[in-house]
């Protein structure tokens, strides 16, 4: 497509595995075009596409595509797009692509969602492209004839009638045999990002962290935890499943009491001046009816310059040994290093909790070093104990940072972000500042629309907590609207 001027007979396209300077230089030296494309949502949303236009036969175009693919390897896609009326495309079933450039009155969440919904009715999607104002609506159809392609193309064009369509093209797409195996990830919806599903893992399995302590005699699953990704089996113990509602209620009440006891030990000790609460326990204090059931305690260490080490958790283990409260075991509480959200070093300790007549439970405590607090902490009362806590605004900014930059973004962070965004505001400049160390200048383009392209691991959240309603797309829309 490149520019939307006069179209040559064939458009050769290759999505390259890298969009760095060497590929652009390769294209410039040979009179090719290198275009940056960003899909609305995909495991890999950004691509550098190298294009060349040429006339002549389809066989010549396919041969030329093969030459370029060999020179640019590795590539993720290669294809030849021919004009709809080209006689070489034939009339039998084939692959077709419809591209329509649409100007937008603004970049608001409402405008983008309206265009997204129109595209979805036609199995199409949106992308941004260098040199094209607004969005490109792209529909790809396989194994249909010319007449059916034309019908679908005109239907999509008609549905976009209220929008300013700058250009509309229909193409017949073919690929040489050597490129049949390349993926069309940048053409078609990809569904969920690759995920590591919950599974069953026995305690003591080689490669699992020492803090993985499944509860004996209770059915629950091992859940992938990115904070432990240095382990071959990077699992934490998931929420247990109970068939007896009364037993489930008593077990959860006892775990809540254990969590509250640990919070009390922190609040009434020297640890109180070094630890800032964040995460599910703080969320429960703000949103007691809708927040996720806390299963752990998360703290940020003050000051950020404090050197990472086990001393804080050693002190906490000693406090638990001296005052075990409702059955906590401070003598058999394993510790592991963690990399919370891939950028901050930390430590994790897991306390077994025992009570007569109940299955064991666990209290997991994470402390993270080197995390700056761009908004100062504030006192927060949780279960009757007052501690320093990250503010709701900073918590929301962190959630957005993790969702946009983590290798394995988590569904729980999307859920929490929606609750926070619907009840507090966040400085968009703060969000961009948090994104900039990893996204660079792309962080400056962040807006509430950006969250519509997120792909967190929503299925694992639903597996662990089936009470969470709805599908991923609905939660992304709620978040975008709340941030707007």
C-alpha cells in the first residue's frame, strides 16, 4: 500500500524479524520501502514491512519475493498482493486481502472503539502505518472466489460509509512455496498470547522454587509466576478448591486472620518504617466488595537505595517465630529471590499456617528493592493495622506499566487496574514516565486508547478465580473508558 496513489500490478511484502536501522538501510539502498506497522492487538504487534512494487507476471513477482526473503532472513511473513482485476489471479478459490485507509476525527477511545466494532463485523482489524493518517482497516479472507471477495469488500466499504475512507483496495494474495510456512501473524487475529496454563506439580519436583508449597490433601493447581522465571518450573501454589462451602469459608477466614497477624507484626515493629504496602491487601482495603481475595502481602522497601538482602525477611521470620498468632510457622518458612515484574529485585518468604480441623494454608510475603515511589506513600488502615501504603494513583500507574512492558503481563493486573481506574485518576504523564525506560520514545505516544491492544494472561486468572466475570475484550474496554 505505501502511499495510496496509483497501484502497480503487484505489491511484494515481507515482514522482517527486526525493524532496526540495517533493514531500513537495506531497503533504501535498493529503492524499496520500509514501513512500520502496529496492529491493534497481537502477541507481536509491531512489524517492519519491506515493500516493492512491480509489474509483469505473477511468476516473476514470486521469484523476486523469494530473492528478497533470502536477503532479509529471518522474516515472519512474505507474500505477493495482486490487483483484484489482474487476469493472473484466476477465478477459483484463493486468498484475498482488503485494505481501507480511514481518516479519524480524533483519537478518542469512543472513535477507536466504533471503528473497531465495524471492522469486527467483517472479520477485519485495525493497524497504524507510517505515512497513513488515521487507521487502516484490514480484512483477510482465505479460499474464496473473486465474486465473494468483491461482495465482502463492498459490504465493508458500505459499513464504513459514515467514515472518511481515504483509499480502498482489494488484493489477491499468493506466496511462493518457499514461504508457505511463514506466519500471517500481522494479517489475522492471533487470539491470546502464548501462555503457560495452570497445571499439577508435586512439591519437591526438580526445578520448582523452595517457596512452592502445595497444601497437602487439598486440590489446587500450580500457577505460572513470572517473578520466579529464573526457575525451570516457575510456579507458585494457586488457590485451593473446596467442595464443602463451609470448609472453604472457615479456611479463608483463618487465612485472612493469618494475613492480618503478619500485617500487625510489620505495623508494630521496626519494619514499619522500611516497608510500603501495595498489591491485593491494599486493594481489599480500598474495594472490600470487589477486590480479589488477598493471598499474599506485597511490600516495597524504603528507601529505594537500600541494598537488597535477606535481613528484612529474616527479621519478619524471627517476629513470626516469637509470635506465631493463628498458627504461623516461622521456623519452616522458605525464601527465594524474585524479580517482581521483571525490573526490581526482591525476596519472597512463605509461611505455612496450621489450625486444628482445617487444611494448611500459606501466607506469602514479597519485598521488592530498588523501586522508586514517584508519589509519596500514605497511611492506610488494613484489618485494623495502619501501615505506609502506595497511593491508589501510583498503584494504577504501576499496573499500567506492568501490563504494557512485562513479558508475561498478568490478568490480575488488568482486573485491579479497572477497579482503580473506575475510582481514581492517574496523571498520564506519570504513566509515560514509568513506561519510558523500556519503551523509549514510544512511551510518549501512550494514551488510554493504548490499553485496547494489551494481551494479558486472562485465562489463567479465570482458571484460578472463576468468579471473575466477562472476557478480556470487555475488561480492556472498561479500562480504556475509565482512563479517558
